[in-house]
C-alpha cells in the first residue's frame, strides 16, 4: 500500500519533540558563552617572574655553611705584592674555598669580589634571584711592612698612599664608599726593637758619663742604627692613633706573613657572612640585642666602673653607696687624693683601682696608660 507523502515527510515524533533533548540543546546554546568564559577564568595564570619559587626559597634560606659562604668570595691581590710578601703554598693551604685572583695594580691594595646568584632588595628585605654575576665589596686592605709603615708615618706619606688606594677602589666600586684597613706586618716586633735600642742608648749614655773615655765606638754604632727612626716607640704609637682618626682608617698589626694570611682568611669570612646578617644589612636593627653598656643610670654606672681591674659586682655596689655617679667620682678626685674609707676604716676600693681611677679623672695627657 503506497505511503502518503505527507506522512513520509514527517520526522520521528520522539526524535523531534523529546523534551529532554530539546531543552538540553537550548541550554547548551544559550549558555555556551558563559561556560567558555568560566573556563577562561579558572585557568591558572602564568608567572611573569624570571625565577621559580624554588630559586627564591634557595636565595632566602636561613642557614648557610662557612664553606658555602667562602666559596662565593674572590680575594684580589696585586701580583707584585703576592710574589714578594705571600707564601704561595701556605696561601693555597688556607684559601681552599675562596678564590685567589692576582691583579695588575701597582698599589699594595687587597680587595674582594662576591659571586652571586641573587641580589638584595632593601625595600622588601629579601634576596631576588638573578643571573650569576660578580659584585665588588666595599672593604679594602692595605698591606705594608712595619719599617715602611713607620717611615711613611714620619714623612707624612701614609695619607698619600691611603688617598691613592681609595681612588682606585672608587673606580672599581662606584656605588659604595670604601672602608680602608691597614695591616702592618711585624709592627709589634719593630716597636720592641726600638724600645730595646732606647734602653741600650740610655744605658750607654749613663756609662759614658761615668767613663767618658771608654768604648766610644759602640755608642757611634748604636747611634747609626737608630738614625733611621727619629721617633720613640711611644711617639710612634701616638702617631698611629692620630692617623686612624685623621684618615678614617683602621690599623691592625700582624706578626708575620702567615699571621697576615690567617688574618685575611678570617676577614674574608667576615665579609662573606656580612651580606646575610640582618643587623649588617639593616642599620635600623643594629642597636637591637643585648645592651652591655647598661639600660638605665645605675646599670650604666655599674658597667662603667666594672671596667677597672678588681672591681667586682659587690665592690661596685659598695662604691655606689658612697658615690652614686661618675661625676661624683670625678668631683671627689678634683679635691682629694683618695676616695676615703668606709665605716670600718677600710678603703672603699682597692689601692691599685683607686690609683687607676685617679689617673683617669685627673690626667691631662690623653695617652696616659690607666693600668700599668
């Protein structure tokens, strides 16, 4: 039986009019844009920083081993200074982690560089990873032998040397003011020789007065040896102190070459550690911590007086009962020879301590030694 064409043209009523199918299609069509937008919003954003979280954590780790810190450092020594003043084998034995680099400088100047993979951000107080690079440290050391150093002091040439080294350091590190330190090799031994010569000269002068016609050659020989240094040991010490203040430098004596190398290695570690010390990085935190000079008037008085020999806590307490300020001690010595005695007739402080206090509060010579 032939099918009516109108019926043949009709679609399946279940397929075309299913409420589930039609409603699903309409929902998908109307909400397609919303779904696509939601997918975009839920996508994790890609970091624009040139370093990973792991690298950031590594740069800001709390503890660092000494070997790791020293491995960052490069100590730079002029070739002429290294070859004439430093034992190569001992240098290699001491400077294992830190690298020793020779330079072409004509000045006896020793400086440092640091190999870094992170730079310090002062605003956020964190280290930011960066490409491996080298930065110049601000500390500079001048190495000089004792005799040359003393002659430079006497002739006034030490200031010229310091200025020349400061200018060279400035050319290499233009972002920081260099801190100059002078290490003097053999300084203590040199002064000891001068003191011995002074004693011999004094002894010889006394003997010459007693025996004017006896042994003149020895006196001439001694005088010839001493002509190279025109100042006494005390005058040289005083000149060293004045130089440290006037040139804004620190001067450290070392015994010999090996002592100088050990000093440099120790100072290299000090420089290496300083970058990661929060008290070094942040000046505002530098005064935090244990206060050793006292927290109030009384504790400051106690800490000051305890600097004198033999002044224990009980003795300071006893002294405080009679003189409760440093000014009171000063005023007493301006009018009396001693601090007096207690109610039992005993000295308030030991005699040697009293002598030292008297010298401190009455002396007009800033170079006087308080404790002999």
